[in-house]
C-alpha cells in the first residue's frame, strides 16, 4: 500500500513517457494552493528546461494523458507549467479506507530492507545529576528509536552510561577522604563489602565538591588522575567501590527515565568497552595510527592541509590540524572520553555489526564525534558513512542562555518533572478536566499530560534549533502543545464510546464534504511524514503531522455531524474516519514517546 504522493508520482511519470519524454522526474508534492488542487507536479518545468522545450506545452501534453485517469476529478495546467491534480472523492475514499484497514501502521509503509541500527542517546553519568542536555537527548533519542523500529529496522537503544572517565577517580578520592570506604581503599584482593558505603545523595554532594577542588588544587587533581588510571588498570578495591557507584546511580537513573517513558535495550557503560581496549590499542599501533605525543598517544585525524588557527595559552596563534588529534591514551595511561567512544565502536562491531550508529548528543560535542568517527573509519571499525552525530540545540531560559534554575544551578531532571506535573495538575483543574475521576487516576493523567507537554515542546522544534523553556505555554490545552493533542485524542475516544453505547457502528468510508476531503488527504500524508522524518532523522516532522491531523479533525468535527448524521451510511463513514484518526494520532504520538489517557 502506497501513499498518494507516491502513486500519483508514478502516474505522472508514466504520462511523461507516454508524452514521449523519457527519464523526466514527476516531482509530485502536496499543492501550494489547496483551493485549486490536492497535489501538483512541477516535473514539466525541469524536463522542459533540460530539453530546451516550452514547459507549458509539455505540461499540457502530460496533462492530457492524465485527464483520462478516473482517479482525477480534474487535471489542469497552471502558471509556467505546473500540473494541478485534484482527486476524485472515490479515489480519496479508497485511500482513506486503506489507511483505516491498516490497523497496525495507519498507512505508513516499512522500509524494504531492514538495517541494524544502534542509537546512542541520553548518555547519563555516574553521580552527576542529569541536566537539560540529557533531557533533550533522551526525548529525541527515544523518539528516533521508536521511529526506526516502526519503519522495520532492528534497533538497539543504548544509554552509553558515563562510568569510566576522570569523574570516577574524583569520586574514589572524595569518598576515600571522607573516611567511610577504608575497606575499599586497601590494596589487596578483597573480599570487599557487598553493601554500598555511599548513597546517591552522597555521590551527588561529593561530585561537585571534588570537581571544584580539582580545578584549584593540582595535587588533588593528580591523585584523582592516578586513581582513575588505577581503577582502569583493575585495582580490586577501586573496582569494587566503583561498582557500587555505578549500581547506586543506575537505580536512580532508571527511575527517572521510567518516569519519562524512556527505555533502553542496552545499558552499556563506557567501561563496557574496556575488554576490547587492549585489542584496539594493538590494532591502532599495528596500522601505524597510534602516535606518541608528549607522553600521550594520539591518532591524527586531520587530512594534510586541514588546519585552523588556534590560540595558545600565551595569546599567540598557530596553524594547527583541524580536527585536532584524538587523544587515546593520556600521559597517566588512562582511557579518555574519545578512547571509550572509539573502543565502543569496535565493541559494537564485534557484538552487533551495525549498519548505522546514531549519536544523539548536544551539538557542542560535534568536534569530539568528528575526531572519533574519523579515527574509526581509519581503523576500519565502521563502514564508511555509517556513523552519524545528530546534534541538537539547547533548551534555553528566558535570558536565551541554557536553562538554569532560579538559584542559577543546573536544573535536575527529577525536579523538572515534578515541577511540570504540578503545573499539569493546575492546568487540568483550570480546564475542569479530570473532574470526578478517582484521585489515583487523576495523578496518572497529570503525569501523562506533563510528559506530553515536555516531549511535544521539545520534538515540535527542529532538532538543531534551540528553544525557550516556557512551562505555561507547554502545558496549555490550547495551541500547538502536547496537552492539546491529548485532549483531541480523548475527545475522539469519548465520541467512539458514546457511539458504541448507542449501537452505532463504523462503516465503509465515503468522502463528500470539503472537511472530509481534507481529513482524507491528511490521513494519507502520515506515510510521507514518517518516511521523511526517518530519512532526515527529524521527529519534528511527525510532530507537525500530528498537530495538522488534530486540527483537520477539529474542523471536520465542527462541520460534519457524526452521531447526529441522518443517513446511517454517512454516520458509519464518519465514525470510521474518527476511529482512523484516533489510531493514527495514537500511533504518531507513540512515535514521539507520548501516551494518551483513556479519559480526562
Ligand atoms: N556522558 C556524556 C555527557 O554527559 C554523553 C555521552 C554521549 N554519547 C557518547 N557516545 N559519547 O556529556
């Protein structure tokens, strides 16, 4: 089953051939002038240009061939040579019926050949509270995971837990200095206590203190570096203490992600690449890629002549390779952020053999990924073009800078969620929604509304743009918001319940009214939105579609009586349309990671 854009494209392409033009592109798209046409083809313009022919004449020839096709109500040539296509009511009804019958996919086709895709998103860290960058990554990554899976790919969502870098050494030193982990600080083989000596609160309190101290105190920093290197080298007490840090953090993180409806297939950490580290270093060395640099070992990733001016600490500038070399082994012998990323690619190659790895990470890490990807290609760890960094802009405060709390600190995800739920409760009460439902269900509804508000606000912006956090706007039941969409979905659910109560059943879809035509065209457009969102890794195209669908339904509902329709066939058709809209709405929202309540 194919969408109209595609089927009409094929029809126009055939008409070009019949008109004697080979290889012309049909270029069918939704019409710019819905008052005149449903679709238009601009193909004659390009083809005529290539042939040095008159575009209007060519368009007229093609239009004459198409005019005999019963699917069209009219085919007209406009302007310099656009072909305007208006579909017959029957053709629209047929397509709407096909979408209605496609219960699982609401009209969107799967890809021809499934690929193995790893999506690396969220990237939370041990002990460091998650901030809004992690929130965006989680929301966008979760949506992409669902979208790729919906298209038929085999997808692994991986949290890529930050559990291996310098912050681990910092924590070991900080916890050790507090004197409550003596058993772990000893040099022997253990055994070590099975009980964690620290809670999440301890970790969250100690980490910022230790990080600040390391900035000022070089001796402290050196101890943390040494501890990092010893941990990575396998010192048993440090490993045992570290696994407590990891477990304590992960339990808390899973709770937070759970509240957001974000899940992972793999909870691999940076540390999980450790077992392939030795292999990787040997291979890089054997390939001549690993180069000594001032006590450290690096991989040069810039091609000859790729340089950029860089400022030195003394203020002077030099022409330096760009991107800079990837630091693989520090002078203390530690693995760095880039090292674990490179080793993770090797690990994924051996464990999964992905055709594609998508990294959903803040745009500010673009250079890091450029370095890592180039090194991976040089090492032969990934097929050319199979590594993609999907950067995104920041969520900003009213001052246009990355969002902070009123006290000026980074906002913790947990607090953001509670704040949004509180707002959602308030909004529901204002709108007299959820009245009369049991308290527990009301709470669940408020939570669903809050998550929809946050996720839709994020995903309705194109990935790369930054946006301003505006809780009042995000949680409104009017406008382009998550809660508005939930409200529309719930309205249809209640209509369908009422119909069932009255014994009114959905029937065959017929299209007659302008609002029904618009609704049928909108239902058809879901397939294209899904395909484009997938190709461009852009969930906002799905968000656009859901909003358009909700609006189209609203107009239909205002213009076309459903239960009050006199004619039973018309009533049945409209009920079928409503049920189809609901299914597509829920399918699309699910792709955004948004659930809908049964009522509110
Ligand atoms: N933990 C990192 C951070 O907080 C993000 C990890 C992103 N993923 C990756 N493969 N590097 O900045």
